[in-house]
């Protein structure tokens, strides 16, 4: 880092931010109960953003270019990269903004087994947790991937920022399969900041149960409008619409008209949404201290969030970019109660989409439960194509909770009167 | 290009020699990349030289008694060899020792290491870096300003990005060296209908350089017109319809609906239905599908990331499924020849079976003949996303617009957004007309599941089929 700072100075660059990080990983890949491949990784990179100022028609301007450099580059190569980026920046002038306020702090270490023990051991423990679930009748783990990442990050800036921290994460994905009566599979992923072996075993057990149901699911879904239950990660993706629409980079160009104080949920018959953005790391890649931030309170927008530049443009305190949020609604109905009413519980999709621009959400259904007269029938096929702008008028959250690396909140969400294309559509 | 690789190459060969004293097989893939993107929109002007994750680095592959093991690094010199070898030995053993009880190594033969030497340079007319940042930014600013004059346009997003790469693959008997350049551009028009934002876009791609930009400026009028069409669109009425797919939508069907299903690492896992259909009719006789490097597009490489030479793989021949595409590890496990489809997102990632340039051959019909043949149906345009389902051959593709066809004519009504669903062979067997002009588009990246992004292209011609829309 000191060499980079010295060479930036030598290149005549007075404004910069350097985000440097090193990653050490252990990775395991399985096919059924066989080891496919094992991998390890050691990399170090420096993302250097160089800034310059200009002026046009009496207005001060700011430009930037970012370039990634490596420790193995020679001084001459680094100088060349910095000078090239600085030269290019003159053609990319934007309205002026200040760089983030400087913060200095000692290294923030991460604690816990995941951060402290060798990543190879953690990868093995998570693999054991996953395969511990693989003892059910009628369904099994088809394949799995486990990644343990230990990361050390360091941000310095020309304004004097100097912060560093350690992060650890375990993530991965797996496919569960059932062969009878239909041969089907389902995909799940996971990510934790702790060595959460119990959560992974529980998630895999649930996935094995779902895939067994998918194997006997019928293509009987009729087209029409349904009350739809979304659960776990599909709730997370749907509610992130509010995170997208309140982001400074969406508001500044006018892609979102939302502003603090707006009742973004509008007139409602159901629950009013309360969301909080959660800091996963102590600092952003720009060195901005990350703090928990209330985003929505009872459907009213409380904050705008985002990187330094767009927050500065909007005249709000830069918050850094968030990767996690919580939905703080305690819920008004247990999930068990929710499932007693006629509805469609859409469990998994081939690819669930939430379009922040249009507000449309949905996808092709891999497994859903059609709930009628107290009976739950597994169904497959068909697709959901709803609009959150309509659905938000009448929402119900479950009192049951769900947590993963990017979300903490209700496990289930009931949305009313959602358009569903059934498997009967082909006959029309 | 990327002289650094020439400097380290002798030391990489020494590393392989040292590793081969301990392991049954060793190879190294070394990569170097120069990337740049230019963007203009209401968010301002953005210029980045950072690229995606990855960039310059090395992946070392060895085979021991437990099977295939890899080490990714981005610093290397000859004096680091002892430390690298020690690190690999200790940490691979630690990974093996920590495995759950009952997990056994997957039986895998040694990779084919028959002698091969190759040196290939990138082909391009204009290096974007020589054209310069100023000229590229001037061009996209000009396009944006022109587009902003159209009615109901809230913003025009316009961008160019390019990547120049060099890869060297070394093993005891292989020395493969290739440099490569692709350039992409896109223009997107954005407008609002109340709280709902609509976007129409067009993408451009070339295996080459800034010569691509000559064609970009002329389309802005068409893009803003399509945006206005979308702003007046109606929600789709679900049903199965006669459809005409434009070449981009055909490409998405080729790639998402069928291509992923014939990636043969999925055969190893018993995750692809296609495995049971080799030799069977899976499509109309009008359908012949290829994947490979005999066309010039963004994914054209002479060798893959495992050192397998590439070529042309005929996946479907006049409706009959002939073979899948295969990476080297999967090929050894299946006892077939690899097809040069072992690709990595970067040196930091595992290689999987991945598509390259994937397309349907053309036929002899015209778009006009297809539309004229439809009593009631839709012309599908602007694919936005798709998701594979190799196990069940289910389709999930999204397109931006469906233009209504009634009694052989476009009515002017437009529906949006559209979800395509159904069973892949049903759709492919329903193909009743295939257009003559094949167009490939390489503006996007392809994921494996939800990660592992690699540059691909896909395409075909206008195609008529029955498709379930929602």
C-alpha cells in the first residue's frame, strides 16, 4: 500500500482512494458423495480510483477513473497504469463532489472460528453439516459447492482515510434430487458470516423435503389471479425493490422519484412495511463507516443510501453500499395460519426476478403448493407475473422469521390477487 | 500484447517440471487482461479500467491420488516456486483430511496431454485504446443527445466496453498461446409510465475492436420508437401462441432453453435430461444447432481454459440430438472426447462445461412469410433474461415485447413484459419456419446457475414456433 501511495504521488495525482484486499479461500466441489475437485486461492488486488478536477462555464467539475493493479507489477507498470487512468479521467467530467470524509481507525479484526481457523478446516465442517442432512428417504444431495473466504481489506485516501478490517464468509450452493415418481431437482444456495453448521443442515433438510414434494407435484395450476405466499429468499428479493428505489444512484438520475418522507407504499389495506439497512462490514470500499440505517418506517421512506458521489449530489450523508437489510415487521399471522387460507405458496422458481424499474416480480414455478379447502397440493409449472406497486397495497407478513447473510425478517409474505399463468395456458 | 507473460513463461515451465516430480499431472493457465468501459447516462460519465473480477493471474492444476486440485494466485516468480509447491501440498492435504466421512474421490483419468503448440494473435481493425477515450466518449454522448430529443424519453444510457486478453496454457506437452479482443456497445432508452419504468435497448458485439462503433449511431431513432411502443404496451394474456422470434430471441432460446441442457458436466451429475435423448429427435428437422469457434464472435478462442483445442460441435443435426459439449474433466469421467468447452470466469474460478458461440443454422424462410402465415400470434423481440433447467428442460425466458399479429399482419398492439415457459423439446419440435440470415449477438455474459459469468454469444435467424407466453 505504501508503494502505491508513493507512486500515486510520483504520478502527480493528488486525489485518490485505494481499496486493497487479499483473499484466501478453500473450495470443495462434490458430485453426489464423491469429491469432484478441491481448490485453494491466494490473491491480492488494489482497486485504485484516481480523481481530477476541472471547470466549465465557471462550474467546478470532478472526474474519476478506476484501475485494478497487482503487487507483482513493477514501479514502471504501476506508474503507467496510474498516469493512464489520470489522463483518461479528463474526458469524463461530472458535476463536482467532495471525496468521503477521512476516517482513521486501527485494524478491525473479525472474531469467531470462520475468521480464525484455517479455511480448509471450515470448508470441511460446512461440508459435513451439509452431508449430515443427506440421510432422508426418497431424496438426496446431487451435488454441492462450498467456498470459505477470509478477506483482509484496507482503504486509504488522499484525504487521509486509513481503515482496515477482516471479513470471513462461507457460501455455497447445492442441488437436491428426488427420483420418484418424477425425477426432479432443486437448487439452493447459502451464505453465512459465521460457521453456522446447524442452519445449513436445517436448510438442506428442508430442501430435501421440498424436492420430494416436487417429484409428486402435478401440472394442474389454472390461470387466474391468486393470493400468493412467497417465502425465504423470494421475500428478500421482492422487498429489495424498496432498497433499489431509495438508492441515490436511482434517485439522482430520476429513475426513481422517491424522496425522504414519501409514503412510498401509498394507500394500504394490509401491513405497512418497515425496513432497516444493515452494515455487514465496518466500512465501505470508499472508506465510509457503515452503520445500520432505517430505510422505511411504516411504508414511509426515511433515508437515501449509496456511494459517496450520488449521495453528495443529493446533499445527503454518504452511507456506503449495503448488502444486507432487515424487515422489521413482526408479522401479523403465523405461517401456519397463512397456509390455512386458499392461496398459492410459491416455494421455488427456475429464476425469481424482481425488476426495480418496472416493479414486476415473478418467474416460472418449480414448486408451489396450491392450498384449497385446507389441502396442500404440490404443483409445478406455470408462472407468476405480479407488480409490487399493486401488491404492496395489501400485504401480510408472517410472525415466523428467516435469516441469511443478506436478510433478516419475516419468513413469509402474503400478496393478494396476483396474476398467475397456469399450466392450462397451453390449451387456450 | 502482455509481454509480462513472455517474461514469466520460462519460470512457469519450471514450476510444471517441479510439480510433475510430485504429481501425476500438472498444468498452468496464465491470463492477462486489459479492460475498459465507457458509459454515459443521467448518472453522468463513467470510465472504468478495472473490469470484472479476475484479470491477471495463474491457475495451477495438479492431479494426485484424491483427484483434481487447483491453486489460483496472482503473483508469481521463479523464486516463489518452492513456497507455491509447499502451500499446495499442505493445503490440499488439509482439505482432503477435513472431508466428511464417506466421501470418496471421483475416479478421473489423467487429462489428455498429447503434444500441441499454438500461437494466435488477436484480430481487430481499430484498437479502442488507440481510438482514445475522448473519441469514444464523444460518440456515445452524441448518440445520447440525439436520443434525448425523442418524445417521452427520460434517459438514454449508452456504453462501450472492450476487453483485450492473452491466455497461455502450459503442461508437460502443451504450449498454447492466444490473444483475443472483443468490443461491445449498447444503447438503452428509458421512459416512465407512472411509477413503472420501461426500457428498450439494442446491443452490439464484435470479435475485434472499435470498428464496431461505425454501426451504432444509426439505430437510436428505432430504439426510442420502440420505447414509445413499450410505454403503450398492455399486459400479456397467458396462452400458447404461434410466434415469430427475432434472431436475438432465437438466440436466447438456443442458449437458455437448449444449450445449458447439453453441457456435459450436467451429464456427470445426472442433472440433464438430454443424456437420455442422444440419437433421438428433440427438435423439428429445420433445427441444426452448433457450438464452437468456427464463427467469429466474442467467445471465439482456439483453446479452452483447460488446454483443449476448440472447433465446431454439431449438437443437433436436422432435429436429432447428436452430442453435448464437454469440458476435459467431465469428458474423462464420461469416456468421451472433450469439445473445448472447459471455461472459467477467471483464473480465480473452477472450470465448468460452458457454451461458447451457440446458434441455430439458417433456413430459407423470410420474416415476412412467417408473419403472413400466422392467423393470431406474436412477434417476440428484445430478450431480457433467461434461466436454464437442464433436468426438466423447462423454459424460463423473459422478453421485453410481443407485437400482436392478426390475419398475417402486425396490428400495432404491443404486450409487455412477457415470460416464455414450456417444455424445450415441445417448443423446438414446433419450429415450422426458419429464416435465412443468421445473426449472432455477444453482448452478454452467461452464468452457470447464479454465478460463473463468462462471455458467450448466441443467435440464429427469425424462427416460427408455438410458444407458451405469460
